C-alpha cells in the first residue's frame, strides 16, 4: 500500500488468523486462573468452618470418658516352669555277646522274657576245653608227687636245690595252665548281668559265632531314666533331687520323676545342659526310646503380682501400665519378672488392690477420664476396690 509517497506493508490474511487464535488462548488461560483462585478461597473457608465446629481437643480422639475394663490386682501363686523334650532310657542296658568264638549248644531264655541276675542265658561248646582240663589235672597229680618227693630229698641233702626248683616250676606252670583253661571254659557260658527283660535274639542253637557277635540285648525297665536337655540359662536351677513330670503319647497319665544326675558341662553345639531323672515303672507303661514331654517347676512365688500380657505398655524408657484412680487413667512405671504365655510378673510398681486397666489402652493418656464398663473380679468382692 502507498500513502503520501510511502509504502506500508499489508498483513496477509493468514497472519490475521494467527493473531486472533493467540488472543483467544490468552483469554482462556486468564479465565482458568481466575476460576481456580476462587475455588481455593472457597475450600479454605469450608475447612476453617469444619475445624471450628470440631472444637478444641485432641485430633482423632473421642471427647468424653473412655470406656475400659479393669482388674483388681491380688497376690497369687506363680510358678516359674520350663518345658523340654526328652527320651526314655532303660535304667541298665547290656548287649549279650560271646568273648570267644564257638558253636552255640544251648539258649536258655525266651525272647521278651524277664530273667534274674546271674541266670545262665547261653552255653557254647566247650568239649575241647574240658578235655584239655582233664589232661591238665592228670599231669597235676604227677607233678605234685614229683615236687613232694624232691622236697623231701632236698631236706636230707640228697638232691641239689636246682633239681627241686625245676620240679616246683613244672608244678606251678601246670597250675597256671589249669586256671587258663577254667577261664576259657567260663567264657563259654553267658549269664545275665542284672535282672531285666531280654529282647529278640539274633542267633539260634547250632550257629557258630565269632567273638563279639550280638546275640540279644537285656534291659532293666524298673525304674527307667528320662534324658532331656534344658537351655543353659536355666542350668543354675537344675540340681539333683529336683522333681519333674512328663507325659508320653501312648498314655494320658502324668508321670513323676526325680533328677539324679546332671552333665558336668554345657553342650557347646546346642548351648544346653543334659539332665537325667529316674521314674518308677512298676506298671511297665514306659518303654525305652519313647518320646517324652517334660515339665519342671524351677521356682514358686506364693505372693506374686501378675497381670495379663496385653495390659502392659512397652516404651523407650521402660514398661508401664494404666491404673484407675479417682475416675482417671494414671500411668505407672513397672518392672517385670517372669513371663508366661499369657501373664507377666510385676516385681515393682503395682500393689495388691490396685485397679489395673486392661482394655482401651491405645485411647488413653495420663490423666484421661475413664468409665469402667466391666470389672474382672477374681478375688473376693470385699477386696475389690479402686485406688484413692
């Protein structure tokens, strides 16, 4: 375009269209920002109004007294017990084995029968040894006569001392041979080492067995031993004479036993102490090898203060509980002792007659008002009272 001799650029239709779209976008963004600002102001007023309606108090906690249950603390008997698993053993056990090789000619016991001490159980062939013994006895007669005659001759100086010493030496050798034969013959007979029950035999009459071959076992079953392990932290409580009780799967009865021996050292691999106890078995209900569940009482506290485990609060600086006092919850620091599956011993902090709060603990603070909805009265009503 030309005006007053000057030339001006004329915008193209495309450029006009671009400028119009840009202005429209800017106008839309401004409107969106203004709308968002008004929404923020509206939400702010709404939140302040709700906060003012909630009123003063602890956020998330109901106003008014907290409904709780209490238990009146009373001294009770508390037993410090420990459980273990063990195995029943025979009081005495021996394996019947021959000391020499030979053929079995007699078996003088019934399998599973009870035999008395020193009863002959097995007889092995000893005919060759008996023959050697007879020969030895025959030689002994000649040698004894020879020694007697030469001793008389020595007395009258008819022979030398050396001739007499040779005769006496032969007689003594013969006597030693006899003792050896008698010892070997004794080994062909096997006797019961104690009164007990013989098990199943592994040989029969006529078998040739080598020395140390297992023939059978014999066990003394009354009384029986119970062997078990206890953790090392209880080792100071385990002493000979301690009473224990145990049960087995084969019977509903509870058996009593008494500790008679304790291992001299802690087992390093398991950090446990091996213990053995004796139990009477006159009814023959207890068999060696049976699994046993052992329980023992280590300590007795006749006047112990114990509370439910859920009533104690564990914090950084120790343990504490809530008690009811003048209609409010009061925090009391406590020291604990023995723990059982459901209860904890309190050694310091609580006294008999205190009203222990057992429920609603998470809603309580020190001095918070409470309302007792239930009282666990485990003692007499006259002893149930609230702390003042």
